[in-house]
C-alpha cells in the first residue's frame, strides 16, 4: 500500500509539472500583442516591463521594499514576459543588481535590454556620459551588475528625457559597435534620436530597436514608426502616460470610463494597436499594478474609440 501511495504521489507530481509547463507556454503566447522578431536570435514579447521604478524615489537609491521589488521581477517572468528594459544608471546600479538577485541564472527566453549614455550625479541629476571611456565603463558596469558576459541589447541614449538633441552620434555609436565586435554586446539600439541620427547609426552598424518618447498625445514619431515597421525594426515608446509630466486628457479619461477601464489600459492598448512593431515597457514597483498593466494592454479598442483617441494629438 505504501508503494502504491508513493506511486500515486509520483504520478500526481509529474502531472502537476506537465500542467505547470503547459500553463507557462500558454502564458507566454497569450500575452497582449504576441511577439516581435528583432533578429534571428532575438524575439521579444511585445508586452515588456520597464524596471526603472524598482529603484528608490526619483530613480535614486534602494527601494523602500526590497523583497517587493524582487517579487515584481519574478512575477514578470511568471507572466511570460521576455523583455525587461533597464539601465545601470537606474539607482544607480540598484535596478540591475535587483534583476540579478531576483532572476539569475536567467530563464532561457528572457532578454534584458539596457541603455548607456547618461550618469547619475550626487544630486540625482542625469548628466550625459557619451565619451568613449564613459561608454566602455557603462558597458562593464552593466555586465557586472547583471552578471552577464554579453548584453542582449544596448541602446545608446543621446537626447533628453522627451526629445532628441541635435548633433552627430557617430562617435558614441561607433564605440558601442566596436564593443559589439569585441563580443560584449549582441545587438544595438538607439534612444531619444531623430530620423537623421537613426540613419547615421545605421550607416555604422545594424539597429534593432528605437526607444523614443511617444504616446497617444505625443505623436511626432508617427512617420518614423511606419518606416521602422517596413524595415522590421522595433519601436519602443516610453512614458505612455507622459512620464514626469503626466498626461491630462478629458478624451482619454472619457473613453476609459466608457469602456470601464483605466486611462493607462487605454493608452497601452492604443499603442499595441497602433503598429505591430511597437513594444511596450510600462514600469511599476507593484505586482498588482504589473498584472493590471498586462490585462489592460489586452483591451481591444473599438473603432470609434480609436478614432476619438487619435484626435487627442490634433
């Protein structure tokens, strides 16, 4: 009888393992928007996660709830999200260290996208750091704090928080291209750039993604998004609700109320439906809010709502 009981327990355990594995596969394929292929060895869920908010207030210092931050990261993986956006200047260093603590050794499908080109000073400001030695040090810091030998994707951030800064980006982008040839970086992207700066970068090395400020009310990149879609390049908008200056829109609030959902859900859903090459990286330090973002992004906006929302930007 003991042998039979142990056998039944073993069978039940195997069944539970199979069910869990099946659920994991189902979760990863049922995320809003599905996936997008950036390169032969790089496919990301269009629903990603931005890790900036895991650090302390104003993205500076450690989080108030260390264990809570780890729980959010582990929930990201449980939900099937394979795209985490980060930077070693979040904290600084704190966010990447949290990612390593929570998830290393990393799941096979997980891809971590980081960015370089800025620092944090003692006052919490974001001075640029685009000199060759600064960029090389930033890559080394990202590798060390994430516990990696090579970074999946590195975005070169060259503009401000919400708009490109005019000028050539050839020198800093060439530094990253050299480090890619040296094996420290697998793929390259750019952040807060103009169309001309993107073209300049592409003349140096392939670009797999562009990360710019864009949302339902700030649509200066509409033509760029369409061009990138034709090229098979991902567009990753940040600040879906305005970021440091929250978006205020009666139209957005009205549509959300009519659909019995939140403005964030509408904003994320609109982005996913805007173009198939758009990838989302909404951030949060709350497991509950993370789940709400994923559920909200899956909202299917009716045509009349999309038409109404499209008029926000004028």
